[in-house]
C-alpha cells in the first residue's frame, strides 16, 4: 500500500450559491488542482460528492465536472453518504491512490439547496433519516439531535451554558474564516436568548443550511516529485456504519459509528487521541460536538460539554476543536462538509489560516457524520 | 494486486416493484450473499448503486441496507453514474478487494421509478443528460439516441430490418429469462408496425422503464477457500468518461467512452475482442447495441447492424450478444442494469441460464453506458 497525500485544497465561501452546483464544483476543483501545482490532465479519477442534485435537475455530475476541467475522458462517479458524502468520496480516492489504481485523484463535495425554501430543504435533509420509521412520522434532524441532547442531559449534569460555549467558540473561530457562512462572533447572552427550535436545542445550537463546494487533490507520495504545498499525509482513512433509526439503538449518549471509525483510524495511524494536535469534528448541532469528542476518546464520557465551557477546545485551549468554525458557524453544505474539513486542516498546515491559527499542526483528525450516525468517516493526517 | 472474484449473484424480476428500493435491495443482497455460501458478516463494505431514491424520499440507502442485512457496523456508500451506476459500484468493489482493503464486498444496484407516471420518469431519466444544454431544451434520451441513429444511418447503408433484428433477437432471449421484464418473443412484423417514438426509433427500438434490483458479491481469491459456485474471475475493470452533450462531440457514430474503456479493459485482460465468448452490452436502444459492438471492436465500423440481421449475434451465432435479453427486453432498471449484466454472466457460467445458454462461457464482457456515454464501464470476466 502506497502513502497517499493531500497535495492541494480549495473551497468557496459557504452560504448561498449564485451559480449551479456544477459550476461551483468545477471552479473549486480547478482551484484545488492549481493549488497542487498540477494540470487537470494529471487527475486520473474524480469523485464527486452530492446528495441533492436532482433538485437542480442534474444527475451524472461527474462527467460534467470533467468536461469543465478539460479532462472528459477521465472516469468519475458521484457518491452519497448523507452528510458524510465527501469524506466517503475521500475514502474512495484514498483507496484508489493507496492501492495503486490512480496516481492522483480529485475529490469535490458540492451541495446547493438554497434555491429551495427552508421547509423544503429541511424535508430533503430528512430523507437521509430512516424514512418510513422516522421522517414519515415527523422527525427531522433538529428533532432527532434534540433526542440525543435529551439523552445526554438526562445522564450527565449539564447546563445550557456548556452547549452555549460550543456555539460561542465556533462562531469566534468562523469570524476569522473567509470560507465561513457566518463570519461574526456571538455572545453567550445571544445564545441563551435565541428561540428554542426543538427542545432543548436553541437556534444557536443548530448549524445553518449552506450551499458550498470544497475540493482536495489526493496523490501518491511517489507521484509527487516536488510538492508546491506542505502535503497532508493520510495516516488513516476509516469508515463505519450503525443502526440508522434512533429507536433501534440501545444507547443514545454517543454514536456507535463514530466510536468504531475512530477506533479503526487510531489503529491505522498507530496514534491515540492525545496524539492529535487539533480536530475538525461534525457539529451539526452543539450536542454533536460534545458527543464527537467523547466518541473519539478526547474526553471521558459526560465531560465534553463541561470541558468546552472551561475553554479546553478553544484555539488556545489544550485541544483545539473546529478552528474553521465547524458546521455550526462555518456552515454545512451537506456533501461539501467533509472535504471542507480537510481544506481547513490543509490551510492550518500551510499557514493560510490567518487569525485562526492553532498552535500545533503536526497531526489532525477530521470526523464527519452521515445523518444521526448511520455513517461516519474518520481521517487522520500527519506531516511528511 | 490480488485476484478478485464474483462469487455470488442474484436478481429479482425486472418490471414494477411492489416493494421499496430499500426492501428490494435488501432481499436481493441477502440472496446474493447466500448464493456465495457466505454469511452477511463476511461482507466488509457495501456499495449501493441508486439514482432516483429521492423520488421515494429516501437517501442514505447504504446503512439501511446494512441494517437489513444485520451488519449495521459495516461501511457503505451510494454511487451514481447514471445508467452505469452499478458497474461503477462494481469497479469500486473491485478496487477495494483487489487492493486489499476488503476481503469481500457487496454490490447492489436498485432502481424504482414505477411509482411515477411515464412523463415524470422520462423527465428524471433526462436529468442524466447535460441539463442546461440538452434537457432544458427538450431533449430526452429517445431523442438523443435518435440523433445517434440518424448519424449512423447517414454514414452507413442500413435498413430498418437490421435494427429490428436486434430487437427480435433480444426479445427471443428474454423469453427464456425469468428475471426479464418482457418474457415474450416479438416478430419483425410487430417491430416494423410499431409506432415511431423519436424518428427513426420505433417503440420496439426502445428499452422499457423497469424497476429492479441486482446484486453480486466480490471476494478476494485468497479469502474464498472452497467456493460453492463457479466464480467469475474479474480480469478487467475499466471505466472512462466523455464529453456529455452530443452537440460538443465531433463524431456521433460511436461513444468515445466505450472505445476508451474497452481499450483499457482488453489491455488489462490481455485479450482481444475475438477472445470473448459472449457479451452483455448496453442496448438501451437498438442503435446502442450496434454502436457498442463496433466501439468494442467486435465488428468493423458500419457493419454491426448488418451482422445482427445475419444472425451473428444470436445465441447460436458466431458472437452471442445479450443472451439475457439486454436492456431492450430484459429491462433497464437504471442503477441495477450493470450489476444485472454480471448476474447474467454468472448464471451462464454456473449453468443456470436454462433455455438461453450460450455455447461457450470461458470469457465474457459486460459493457454498461451512463447516459449517452458521458460514462462507460467495461468488465471482462474469465474462469478459474
């Protein structure tokens, strides 16, 4: 198995796209390829992550992307794994490159739902849950994650301020991220005064609907003679699944797929949680960041929300988490989110994260969840 | 790189599904796993091909499939490459198994559009074309393939009877296939009397809309101690892309992605077209079968339609093509079609193709096209 590197990365600004998913994906992909110092013809396979292209009346995005890149002959495929689509695509690119099937591959995640009204967008999101058992009975993701939050609060002593601290920290980070949907800080008072969306989740516990696109280039170490960027060495690429419907799980104070993917990733990388310098985790809701940090083994069960309030996860804390601003404030363009986490890690490592730098960038972990954990991907990156 | 085998296969009867895509995929997957003599827990990754699950309000099909199989912890991903989705999924499974990332993987293709009316289904299909340049201006696939047929007829001397012979042959084969949507023969007179759908294509030039599901299990040779079936050795797995919109292509008498994928596949397998005992090719329209056979190098340019009329592609002809009945008569459940072609090859090799046997089954080729050739997959199979 060959060593695979991330050698280029690019993202647009998350928010509302004025162009189609196809156009955004092409633009961002070209930027990532250029960033790697490559020509498009160096790319031997493209992996497009997209969930809701049908709402734009466009399937078969892969060849259209490759047309736009000037490499129509190159094979492509579109991948969907709910909110973890582009980390699933990264895994496929990793397998192709590490396995020797391609020297360089492109991963681009793109989503556009901003042309729909909020109710329609919420409805489409909810198709990623277990439709006949959850969605059809009225559950959408704020409700499902509220259920997880209730379970956590019932088991562990918490206060709203603990979850508020996660939102405040992520907004503070996003204020320095030019890719972020929300580039402004919020106060704890603003958080506490925000309306309840699905008890106990308030408005500022929830990530926004974002459009966006993010791309990374994965290449074999031996195919990159003189990298023009500081590459990320992919030290682990692990994915796992879990029972989808919440009513069928025995325990709701964590996501089984997160724990499993994390265990596999740490085994692959021969690292422990304390060996990771900073994290990008899947905080679609504040409770999700707390659960992620416990599932990843960063903090003991029932302590992550408290640690957040104590500042442990701030950029200058003992374990920086979501320096990008996370899904919460950077935004959550479904299929772009996982690739976007890698863009952040790449920017941190390459000294591009001005104003939101983390102190150490030797190792980093990206954690991306599909739905309420029916799927999860964990990638660990190191330096040459 | 390890040798990868197809060790189990199953399909339902194509037509109109009374169950959801999720239910059909689960049922057929279990049958394929049992066919391989395996337990579901032997499967280390599942690849689900599906294009139009959103019309059933269900994304994230992978974990739901794995829930149903009793292996919720196993990673999964859904793949889309238009009508070549499940051959793209097979390629990913091949890469995982041959590259040593999984010992056994499941590929299931499933599509359900029968709950929509014909106009809606035609519209959804057309999202796989280049929407702003083709679909939005009124083009659907019968019109696009009619354009290819016109180009062929303008360049080569043909008669309607030549294309009729393709339809008659495929219906004759499907009459013996219990998985086929249409299990009845048609006469040349019926073909010639059928209404024009998009000139020059008549009703019987066109494949039907089918629902369906087909699954295969791919395993590493070294992981299969005593196969309970006669495995297919995957001797080549190649994919290619092409300019999507027809108006941007220089030549319409063939599909560039077919030629490219075929060339790569023959190189991988170290074979020539004449070394293949029988073919399953992508005949969404009769013209597509003629183009496929020329793109694959089976017949010289401009001769495939004539060869078909002369009986060369019949089951007892010199080159048996589509013993299953092809998309034309077996049916075309979009994302199931590519996996279904492999099911046919597996059944031929395992002596299950009663009444439609081909004389030699030492090597076989599956050719699966996405849209009008924006994507193409070619797989070549041999015997142990």
